């Protein structure tokens, strides 16, 4: 899934803004325990925890979201994606 940039003009600016929002605390608010990693050169944010992996890759055309969930967490996928998508749309 790719979220288009609405108010931000470059992938670098989008990455900087979203990296301030997507933190360990943000992931914890989704009721998931995770460690968040950032790559300033490749412009990606990865959140990894027990049973899931979230990757946000900032590209020229928008932010690509990749969410992989374990079998147990799969019923929550649409809810989690919609929450992440809403957050990105509000801030990009």
C-alpha cells in the first residue's frame, strides 16, 4: 500500500516528519511491543516485535507501508493499517 504525499514535497521531508511520530511509544499505543529502527540514508522506518514487522519506505511517489503479522495477529491487520494510514495522511 502506498500513501501519497499531501502537504510534504519530498521523501526526505516526509521521512523526517514521520520519524518524529512513529516511535516505540507510538507502536506501544497500538497495543504492540516493538523496537523501532530508522535509516536516514535509505529513508525507511521499521518496527519489529513479537509476531509483526512494520516497514515504512519513503519513495518519490509516496510512503509504502508493509505490515506482516503472525497468524494470531492477522485479524487486527485492517484495524492497524487503517490507523497507520490515517496518521500518515494527517501528517504528510
